[in-house]
C-alpha cells in the first residue's frame, strides 16, 4: 500500500490514535515567536493550529486528507472559504488559519517565519525524510524559528508509523536544532504498550534565545 493510501484509509476509518485531544505541551513550554506566519506540515486536525492562531500567528497548515481538514473546521466551529488551486485551500473566516489539502511535496508558498513540526518528520519512512527536510527548508525564511517534536524508541519492537527518529538523524536533517526537552510519553498508542516499547518524546528548537 502506498504511504498516501495508508493515511487516507486511516482518516476514513477514524483510526487516528496519533491525534491529540489537547494542545501539545511543547507549545506553552517552548514556543517563542509572538507573531508572523507559522508552517505546520501534515497538520491533521490538531488543536495546536488554533492555539497558534489565537496568539497572533498566521497559520499555514498542509494536510493530505480532506477528511482531517473538514473535521478541524467542524470541531472548532469555524466557518471557512474553499479556494481551488494546485492544492485546495480552506481558509477560516474568523481566525488566520489556512489549511492546504494535498501532497506535501507539491506545496508551494511564500517563505514562512516559523516551523512547527509535531507529527510530520515522525510520520515519514527513512527514505523520505531527507527530501521532506529539504522541501520544508525551501518554505521557510532564513533564520526561521523552528520547534520540532520527535519520537525515539526501539524501532525493531514496533513498526512505524510513527517512526523513531533518533537525535543524530534529527541533527543530520537540521543541524541548527538543539534539544530542549525529553521525557517518556505517557500517552503512547496501544501498539507500543503491547510491545513493551518505551516511547520517548524529544523537543528540538532553533534558534536559541540570544
């Protein structure tokens, strides 16, 4: 099964254990910018989108599954306008949130001021991660703030996704990132608990405060 089909089928079936029902704690703890545009790859229907918008950011999300995009607006009770293009855009009327639906690698836009990646790098298999990082870089302005959440566990115990992306690989893709937090995830999906795999979540950030 192609990776695209895998994710589309999961959204269609409601098999979305990766979706958080609250804002990720990395945001209130480690987010620094107070304005500007924020790029959110593979955003799903994350509550983080609204958190960022309500703090003065223009949010640019990209998501493969239209089901996720429509669910976001319905669950957040936000009216939206739909615009056709290379990727269909769904723009909220009340908040500065625009979600683009389609293939991440086909997305083009003016450079954003910041990156928030909670679920994108870890969703991709190893052979796509370098290309993902390079394409992401092309969508960010020079010196953009970045907050990236990754997972680290014994990959041989549990098949991804989400995949384990250990620190050395993270730094190969984005050498500017620095670790700012690491902890055992208390909300690991059932397949991790069943396999006895301890799931660590790591928070990376750049640039560091002056």
